[in-house]
C-alpha cells in the first residue's frame, strides 16, 4: 500500500510574485504580520522590494530575515523562529533551498519555545498548529517547496534534518521571472539535482506508479527545458518548465525518497565544497551503469522520459550526454585533493547516509561502494 502525500496549493505564472500580498491575506488566520525569510542577493534584483510592495498594498507588515549565508545552522533557524514568535501569523520563504528550509522550519517551530536541534532526526515531535509557510523558489532544483523536510547544520557541524507534515508549505508560488538572473552554471547544477531527484524516486525500492507519474513528467520537463534555460537564461517558458520540473521532482522525493546518488552526493559534500546538485548528478551518473542491471523496467521508463529508447541500457549514455550538454563538469578529483576512493567509500558508509543507500533498488556491499567511489573520482 502506498500513499500520495498532500501537495501544497501551487500558483504558477510570470509576475505572480506581485500578487503575494493577496496570497498571504488568504492564508488561514488571515495574517496581518509576516516573517519574510529572503535571500539577501535578491535585494539587488529588486525582488525584495516587489514582495514588500505587494505585502504593503495588502496591509500586511513584514519582519525581514536576510541572514542567509552558506548552509543554514541550527542557531540561524532558531533566530528566525524567535523573530516569527514576535507576532507573525505566517512565514514567507523566498530564495533557494536554504531560504525555503529556514522559512518552513521557523514556521513549524514558532508555536513552541524549542530549537531546531530538539526536533532533528525526528528525536522529538514537532509542535502542533505550525504557522502557515508560503514558499517562493528562485532556483529550480531542490524541490523544498513541495517536501516535508528541512536541512540544517547542527552544533556538531553535521548535516541534520527535520521531517514532518508540519513542515509542509501551505502555498507555493512558481514565478519564472525570479529565476532568469540565475547564472548558467547554477541553472545547470540545480536542474541536474531535480533530474536526480526524479530518477531516484521512480527507480528506488519505495517507488509506486502514482508517484512515478510526477517523476516521469519532471524528467520530460528537464529534458525539454534545461538545455534552453542554460543557453538562454531569459527564456521564460524554459524557466517555468524547470520550476515545474523541480516542483514535481520534489513531490517525487517527498513520497519515495532518493537513492545511492544522494549517498554519494552527501559524502562528496562532507569531504569538499562540491555543489549539491552537481554532486548528486555525478553520483547518479557514476552509479547508473551498475544500477540499471537491476530493475530494468523502471530504468527503461526513465530512458524513454528523457527522449531515448525504452531501454535501461540506453540510460547511462543519455544522462551522460545531458550532464555534459548543460556544461556540468564531470571530472572532480582535482577539487578533492587527498580524497581517495577508500576515503569516499568510508564516508558513504556512515550511518547518516544509510537510508538513501538502503532504498536503492540494487543492494550495495562495501566492495560496491568502493567501486562506485572509484567511478565518481575517476570520471573524466
Ligand atoms: Zn538533491
């Protein structure tokens, strides 16, 4: 038995951000005051002002939280939640995955005097009755706007997560005008992250037909729109297509999780500064020739969604061509000095990466991990 989890209401369209005041006014409790968690880089692009103007026109006061640099820490999430407790009736997140994760988790923590670490790894339940969160992604990759998870660095310096239906956004706005200033390299890396989410969610052990529909559509959208979004950043149709792809892929992983490509990505992320999307794409790419030997029917469907023949054996080549076509650099050993295949394999085997490894359809021995680590590091 499988369950398709609820999906937030999703508003789509160029310029849709300018109506955000009315969106907030229509949220449960009709908030008159919000916490706005927004990437500081969006100020220069005029996005912060557009949001504030729309809120002001709807008579809604906003407390600004722009302290987002690098990966959010537990202390940063707690600071945002403390600000939300000062009378906010809703939390808006505008930015990439980090901004959305901080907004969702601050909204979930606001009703109780507890911190992010108190709820990490489901150690304690989230408080009931979270503030409604409104998510506006400005990258097309993580799918955070449709997942029930928030990621942060805990005080031990480890990547931690909080999960629960309380972390689901109440509403999502997909506005392609907000992603046109994303540089091509980031468009490519985040887009490949979305592709990896979709492929892993429809090929791992948790997959089910109803969820595959979202994943396969996400894969079709990436194949159709990512090369254009990288080549012509101002193409609004391509940008909208990629926002939808990331959003559908987010639904995919919210229902079925990821797989060993993300085990590799998290290990690479702990050992060096490799962009998550690129790391996930390279992890999936390196594992595919080994992975497609099992579960051929699921991989054949992915190959077809990518525009190739319905054959599992065609998939590694199709993914390799797409990754290279959008300019994602495949070789990464130079960026990880001193990281041997054995070191990478040991990192992949850590308990925090076990769930993704276990959900992969093909079981992996420690010898398999070493072979996969070698394939990632020796790729050229
Ligand atoms: Zn990812």
